[in-house]
């Protein structure tokens, strides 16, 4: 231990210099410093700090001494941990376990870093929690390791102030302790390299051979000897000698020699897989040959591992991939060659693509790498998912990809393809249904508000006509305004049809002669189509009273004609024909609309009746027109079918059941003017009517209308106000007319409360759109008397007459 002896000599020289007679000492007795130092170096792997500190305390008559080592805590702050301490048993004070320098001693770190001793102030001693009974003289000596202080030697002189000679000696002792700590670290790091290396070779799970390029074996491990069934004591082997004593491995050894010969030229590692059959058992081995230089001599390191289980796992993986319910493929990361695919993949793409390239051309018909491909920078475990539309197969595909090790390749791309066309279509249907629901709710709200406005206009116009019977000009003006109101009401009904809601059309308004309607609208239809489209109409001679209203027929034919116009941008012809036909459900009307336009593509033909599906440019169509046409036809029990070929036009055929009601359908003529009181039948006057309406304008209008007819009218703002008015009248009310949608208490809740206290009193509902409120309470609209806004004065009085006339019977 030459280095160890040198350290002893340096320490001895230091101690002798300390006790030389040239330096005066105030120590009370001679001290054998060499004994203290020798204790530090007495053990190879253990540093006796306790003995060292005890020697210092007893020699210098100290109150205590301690050694701390530096390190970083979990906050990455420098702290010192107590390594050892010695305090006489009669003393109570102990040194702290941890000193946090950055927080407690920021001012003295610079001095310690420069190797200078530091005397702690009384405040610093107390702040650190060292001692709190009386004043102490505490000194810190840095323990240096090169230019860095790796720890502290702390001594406590108590109340006694040390001499300069004592401090100089302690400086030397701290330096000696630093050398001892450094020696201890070196001795712990010193190991028998050759023994550890051999043990390492014997315990790694690889076959190891170190050879030269002449085929001589220089070093092997235990696994290699077991593989070739050799003994440790066997002399150094060569490949030629081993072939003689182990002929069963001749093929493997020949391949080794050939690979080594090629390695001398190329100088880069080579990987090779061997299939061996030993004792009727098949084994797969993978060998890596690594050439290198050692002391200017060429060497080769051969590493081998048993991959039999890996090969078996790969075979199981191939079986799993083949039976997955998805298309699976493997692509080479550099050449884009398809290395593997399962049978489902082959069935979908029509043929096998194994060992063919490039994948983007074979699979998706592209002339360059797919935009979603990441083969340029493959990373093990990198995953991606894409959804693409395959134009060649006209379907949506979801592609999952991940980079894995595959057979003898470094990295490959494992892909799985799913046909998600049906899933995409289902999602689109859900989204469209949600959109339709939103539009439906908005339409109901808008219709209610607009009908309230139109009801006010209609009511006051009736009052104007009633007051101005002597002035025909004012009556004429009022009629004009009423016609505009009717147009607005019709627009609201169509808006509700578009939203998929009921347009609140009475049953008597749902019977209309299809032929007569087409004749009436022929001129309007021609203007709608323009001058470059010729409209031809061929109608049957018999009336075709279908179960559709005028507004609904208007909507159906307008949509069909506008779609035909879109298909004939350069002009053409449209043919409308009707005839009576017999179906399994009885007589019906056949309405055929045929155009000479560009036709409909096959991929679009199956979707034209879906909501929000449109082939028109953005902003030029909602995709609701044909869906509403389909809804109206199904509502009346009819059918619709379409035939189209690109370039040959489109034909729509509608089967509309004929109405079996024998009532005469009113087709033309103006509405009756306001009836006189005597024309309304035997109505008993001075009846009390409670009018409940939250809209002030409508409430005032109803009150004036009914009061003009000799009724006693009581207004109420909502259901709660109405109940109070009923109680104030001692429950003497003959009729209640109430709105459906109101704040605080709506009309349906008011109806329920009225049924509890005066069930004999009839109730008439008025509403712009009441269906959603009635459905909320589980009521059927047909069970109530409902007047739809906007209504005329005559319609209101007719309903009142029906109530009172029925009661009088």
C-alpha cells in the first residue's frame, strides 16, 4: 500500500511540525498527536471518527467536537448531516443532526469555501440551537476535497477562549482529517477488477467469446462453456480445434469463421440468427459480432443469446394477428415494403401485397408518401390514429399504427385498419338529429312569439272593422292588413314544418284538391322556374282530394321544383303529371315530377332524404327540404320514391292517399265578415268570462272584444292572478279563456287547479304554439278546446257560442 504509507508520512511530518519547540504552546500537557492521527488510518474501510473526536476533546479540554458531511437535500439545497460527535457524558448539550447552511449561515459560506476557519457568533450559535445555557466559543474548520469543502469539523471550547496556537494545531488536524476521508473513499472504490469482471461475465445471460481474427479464443464465460459442453481446465481453443472435438457444431463454427473474415474488411458489427437442433430440440440463437482494437491488436467480441422463446412468441403473435377481426399489416420503415398482412387485409384489398412496395401506392393509390405517415422518424412505441376516406373503396377507414421490433428488422410499423363507415354515418345521423332538435325548439319559441304579435294585430283589426262598419274604405284597408297577417301566419306554419313540428292545421284544412291546386299555382310555378325552363302539366280529369293542406302542398311542390331548377342551370323541361291509382290501402293520387337535369350521383341518391344532407355549395342549402317533404308525405300516409341517373334527369313519384271525408272542400272565396249578434245563435248574454293572458296587448284586446258582445269580462295576468280573481268572485265564473304559456302559473296548471274547485266551468285555451307545454303534462291536444293564434274575432266568438250553446242544451 504505497499510497497509504505516503499519507502516513505526510501526517507524521505535519504532527512533528506542530510539536516542534520553535512554536510556543499553552497546552497544559504534552500531546501525542501522532497517536490521534494513526487512529485515523488504522482501518482500511472504516474511519474511526469517534476515537479521533475523543482524542481532540480530551487533548484540548473541549466541551465537545463533531464532524459533518455535506450533501444536497430533496430541495437541492446544501445541508450538513452529522457524521459523528463526542461530548463528555457530564455535558447535556448535543450537536444538531442537520445544519442547513443556506438558511442559517449564508454569511460564512464564502469563508468556508476558501478553506478558512470561522468562529460563530453568540447569535449564530443560539439561532442554530447548539447551546442556550451560557456563552460558548464554537469554531468551524472546513474539510477540503480539492477546492471544494466536503464537510465540517466543529469544536466547542465552552466559555474558554482558545489560544492562537491551539487554533493553528486544529487547522492542521482538520487538514489531516480531510486526507483520511479522501483515503477512505479511495479504498472503498478500490476493487479487484479482474475478479469482478469475470464474475460479471459469468452472470450475464449471454454467451460471450473474446477471440482474435486468427480464430483463437482469448476469453469465454460460463454460459459459453455450457453451450459447447466444455470444461474450465481445457486449454485455449480455436474454431478449428473445436470443430474436431464437437463436430455437431461444425455448421455454426464455419459460419462464425466466415463472418469473422468479412468483419476484418467492413469493421462494423454484424447480427446473425442460427437455427440449431440439439437432442431432438430446435433452438434459435442470435449472435452479435463486434470488432474492436485493444492495444493495437484486432479483437472480436461475440455475444449470443437464446431467442427460442422469442421465436415461439412471434409465431403466437402471427396467429393472433391472423385471427384479429381487423385488417393488420407490417410496413418496412425505410423501403415502405409490406412485410406482412393477414387474410382480412387480403380480402379487403383484393390480393396479397407481401414483399411489394410502396405501401402508399398499393393501399391508397397515392403517388407520394401519405400525409399522415411518420416512417421518416420512427420511434419505438410511437402510436398514431387517423381516419381517412378511401375513395377507391368509397368508405371511411380508421388506421391505428405503432412502431415495434419485428423479426430481424430494427423497427417496423404495425398497422390495424377498421372500416368505420357505418359508425361515421351513425354519428352524422345523431349530430343531424341534435341539430334538428335545436332548430325545432327554436322554431316553437319563435312561432309562439310571432303568433302572439299576429293575434294582437288580428284582434284590433276586427275591432276596427266592427267600429267602422259605416266606412267601407277602412274595412277594405283592414281586409288588406288581414291578408298580410294570414300570409305571416302561413309563413310561421311552414317554419314549423321545416323544424319537424306540427303546423297546427285543422283537419278541415287538410283536405285539398291536388289538381285544382296545381292549376291555381301554375303561373306562380313558371315564374319561380324562370324563362329558360319549360313547365309541362298533365292532370287527370277527376278531383284528387288528398289529406294535405294548401300550405303543405305548396311546400312539397315548391321544394321539388326548386331542386329540379338547381339541376338545370342551362335550362330544360319539367313535367308534372297526376292520375288516380288504386293501392293496397285504397284509392290514391299519383303525383309525378320529372326533370331533364343532370341527375343525382349514386353515392348521393341514398342520402337525399336525410336531414341536413345537401350537395349544394355552402350557404345555398340547408339539406332540410326533401326531409320535410318526406315527413309531410309520411304524415298523411303516403309514399315517395325517386329514380335518377347521372345525365338523364330525375323523377319523383308521390303516392298520396285520397281523403275519405265527404265534406265539401272550400277552395275559393273571401271569408265572411264579422257576424251580427243575432247571427251567432241563441247565446245567453251577460255571462261572466275570465280572460287569462300575460301579454297585455292581447289581454286588453280580448277584454274589449268580449265586452262589446255584452259579456262581463274579468282580466287576469297569469294563473295565480286568475285563481285570486275566482275566489274574489265567490267562484261564480261561466267560462275561462286562458293562454297556455305564461309565467308563474301556466294555463295547464291553472286548468288543474280549476278542476279541483269548479270542475263544471269550461276552459278554452289560446296559444301560438302549445304542443310542447301539453306534452310536458301528458295531455293530448285533441282533449281541449284550443284556438290557435292568430285568430279572428269570429273564430273566438264561434268557440264561445259552442260552449254556451252546448251548456244551454
